[in-house]
C-alpha cells in the first residue's frame, strides 16, 4: 500500500514538473510596438524645464529605456511616424489601420501597442476601433511628460501597455488606451486636462480596467467598442467633415466657411443638449437641405445628445451624435459617408457604434 502511495506521489510530482516546464517554455506573446511620436518620444533641454519637442526620440531608444518589456513579450518595434499628435492626419490613420490589419491577417503578431501623442490619441484610438478587423489587443499609450523629464510617466506607461497587450484577458475588448494605471475603451476615452498625468478619462462610464504592479484587472466591457464596422483597406482619403463650435451669440460664418471648404458633413458642437441659436440654426437647416450631413453633438463633455429634445431632428434632417464627443463624432461621420448618405442609416450608426 505504502509502495503504491509512493508511486502515485512520484507520478504526481513528475506531471507537475512537466506542466511547469511546458508553461515556462511556451513562447511569450508577440507584441509589435508601432511608434508615431508624441510626448512619450519627446525631448527637453533639461529634466526640469517644461519646454520640449514632441516626437524626437526614435523607437529603438524608447524600447531600450524599458528593458523589462522583453520579459513580458517578444518585442518588435516599427516607426510609423514621428510627429506631435496635433499633426495627426487622415493619411496616417489609414496607414496605421492598414498596417495593423495586415499584421493580424498574416498572423505576424498577437497584439499591437501604439505609442502616440496625447492630444489626438482618443481620435486615433476611435478610428482604429472602427476599422480594425481582429479581436486581438490593440493598446494605445502616450505620456504627459517628455522622456527626458524628471518623474516622466512614459516608461511606466509603456511597460503597462505592453503588459495589457500581452495579457489574454485583453482579447475581445477592442482597441483600448492604457494610461496612468487605467484601461479605457477607445470609444469612450477623452483627454480632459491639458497637462496633468491623470488626463485621460471616460466621463460617462469610467475605466474598463485597472493596472497595478504589472497586472491588469478588467471590470467592464464596452459592448460598442469591438468588431470592425468599416473596411478602409482600399481607401486613400476620407470625405471631408468639419466641426463647428457653438457659443452664445455665434454667427453662421464658420458654417459657411466649412461649406466653402467642401465639407460633406458638419459636426456641430452645440450648447447643452446640442442646441444652437437662431443664426446658426438657419445656416444648419440650409446646409442640410443642400445635402450636407449635419450631426448635432455637445460641447458639454459628458452625457448624450438626444433626438427630438428641443430640436425636431427628423423634420430638419439632422442626426445626433449620441454620447460621442465632437471630435469622435467627426470620425464616425467621415467613415459613415464612405458607405452611405442615407440619414436614417447614419443615425443608426451613431446609436449603435
Ligand atoms: N502635443 C503632444 C502630442 O500630442 C502632447 C503629448 O503627447 O502629450 O504629441
């Protein structure tokens, strides 16, 4: 009996050893870091001066500064652009989307980390979330302090972003932003503070996950944030859509200028629940009659813009942005206009995507 027990124990230990060996030899996930510049690659004259130039430090140096990432994943780096994200543009969005889709299609990587300036990071994140055809993780990351600053946040943010990308739990969440120990759905996140490190927030819904000590825990899943909605693989440009800001005593001049500039759509960043004054209202109605797609959004920063509140959208031919902020509503409207001019369909996109 004793012999049998000893034999059983022997096989138990052998099997545990085999499992541990298998786990430790299974290859690390393949993560590519696509770099576009921004403050995370920014360089200043000294560690304490506020002045710096975004997009100076090449991807190799960023990776060398955080050797810990190599313990989490098999890392490759690729420099896609080297700009401050205030200069982000449609051509670079299309290039990024096409490159990421290609990497996933060819099964060259398990996840993507995208380093990016914080100014327009939310716009790139939302654009990618609407156009990437994979449920593999795509994680955007930036920094509020340049790489040369004292207490810079870029290195830790980059390490966290790689960890989030490499974690199996991130599969299926869609494109996310990992900044300042939090994970946000691309669709919902926005930059809320000009200089503070806790700038990124999702004002309506909060973060979907929290990061601490090299681990991510998820608490929520955005039901609207994943699955490709638009195929931009063959596109070289997008329909022109302008944003016009609402304010007390505004005139119609910005709307007229947008139309003159060839806008096919106008996102109006309205007061309160997407409201406008008489002068702006007249110009928007005329534009709508001339087949320019008008989307009412809000400058308030949180909440939804609701149909038929103070404005009869159906009668005027307007659509509403739901809870998308004006800069994200513009992205959805540009993509929507690649497919249709049908106002009902476009409204449907805004209420579902
Ligand atoms: N202007 C910079 C950029 O967006 C700011 C930053 O990255 O924090 O590239």
